[in-house]
C-alpha cells in the first residue's frame, strides 16, 4: 500500500492534476471516479495507472474488482493519502491516468463548436458535454481557453473527452478550416447578446461553426471579424445575459431541432 506523498506515482498524479505543462508534456490527464473510468473503458481508452483508496466506495470497489479481473494493474493507496490527492470533496476512492486521445475531424464534417476564450472550467466542461450530446463533429478551442484537460473541466464534461474531436487552433486556422471545407464552405456563426438575428430565424442546417464566447466578455474581436453572421437568443425577461454554457445549450439544440425536424 502506498502511504507516502513522496511516492513517484503519487507525485505523477499530483503533477498531472495541478500543472498544465505536465499534462501537455505527457499528453495525459487524470480522471477521477467510477463513472469516468467506466466511460473511458467503454470508449476503448487504456488506463495508464489506477489508484484505489484503502476505503473505497462500494461502486469504486466493484470497479476495482472488475479491472483486476481483466488484469489491469491497480495500486492501493491509504485512505488519508487518497483524500489529500483527490480533486473532489467527497472522493469515491478511485482515479486513473489516461492518455489524451487526438481525434481528427471527419472529412465530411458540417457542425463544429468553437469555444472562444472560455476561461471558466465548469462552462467549458459543460460545453464539451453538450456538444457531444448534440452530435457536433468537433470542438475547437482558441488559445486563451482554460486547459480542456484540467480536473474541473474533465469532471464537468462527464466523459465527453472520449467521444468528441477536440482541437486547439488560432483564429486564422479556424477561418481556413471553414473556408477550405471540401464540399461547401462552412459559415462562421457568432453568438451575441444584444445584436444579431434570432437563432430560430437562421438556417442552421448548413455547414457551420458555432462560436460561443465567455460570459464576462462575449466573443473576441477576432471572432467578430471572422463572422459570416451573428445570431442571438431573444430574451423577453429583464436579464442582461445567460450563462455561457446555458446559452450554448439552447443554440446547439436549435441546430439539432432544425436538422431533425
């Protein structure tokens, strides 16, 4: 049983949880909890290292037994030490290191989501999850976004990392990607708060890249310059703006509604 915070495996986990540079160097990240580990397994993602608390939850204990039956190595960690390294307040008692899974966009993609300078981990994680649920072909991150593999983003995404193409690109690369699409150029549609065409009056069946900006600042100047069209969510109530993830959910499923109706 591992009991020391200085153990190399514990130090590796802590480094990946706390340092973006370490995650980028190793091309790996930490997933915590039975559900995320099960999602990784169902998606065919290999577990690089599994740590189990000496006092796991029943669900974590059952998962550990299942992994052990498949001869996946598991390291036991004292309950006290596990609580020190866990990122959640009430950890289930199991975590794993997995490799980042680069996925190319499908050649016939027609629905992208662009996270434009989103800095809130919860919003970005929720956007990942919603994009996967809406069957977007991929999510593009601009350079100022929070790290998509940080623990809070991973937790909020609930397994979407294993189902979605995730790319990091500068605006000139995003514009080129949309303009050079083989069958037909994709329209860059920017979500705005106060100006733009109501979203249900915009044709969202065409190939498109939907840009979601931060709640505090909206979309960037680069996004506005690249936009083919601006769209908005009409709000009859006396509220200035919606949470970025909530607004994204409304717009993403307006795309779904139009394409499936």
